[in-house]
C-alpha cells in the first residue's frame, strides 16, 4: 500500500492492484530460472560419480565437461526450441533451386 502526501499535508492512501497474471508470470519465470540452473549444473554435480563409474582420469573428465557437455546442451535446447519455441511452426527458408539458404 502506498501513501501519498500532498502539499496540504493530508495523507491519502491508495492500493495498487496487481493482476493475477503477474503472479502467474512470476512463478513461471522463477521455475524456468531454477530449471535453467539445474540444466547447466547437473553434469558438474555428477562429475565425480561419472568419473568413478566410467573410470576416467582428470584429463578425460575435463574433455567430457569441456566439449561434450556444451554439445549435449545445444542439442537439448535445439529440440526444446523446435517443440516449444516461438517459431515452432516456422519452416526453414530455402534458397534458389530448393537449396537451404
């Protein structure tokens, strides 16, 4: 609740109404933020278990985390964008003679 004091000194009280959609958007964005954080951290969290299970040394684990993890993330994000992205119905443009541009 906000209180506004005018030049005459009288305090006027008014309530700012927040629409329900704003709370819904806040919850959706908060959940998306948590999922994004977990998505980026899950391989790092499991790194020692992966290292022990696959009997990797530090160099192999570094290779796994440095190259394979971004490749997996890229593929997962491409699939997610293909299914749920704003251009889900959009087809890739083709150049002359039916070749991709």
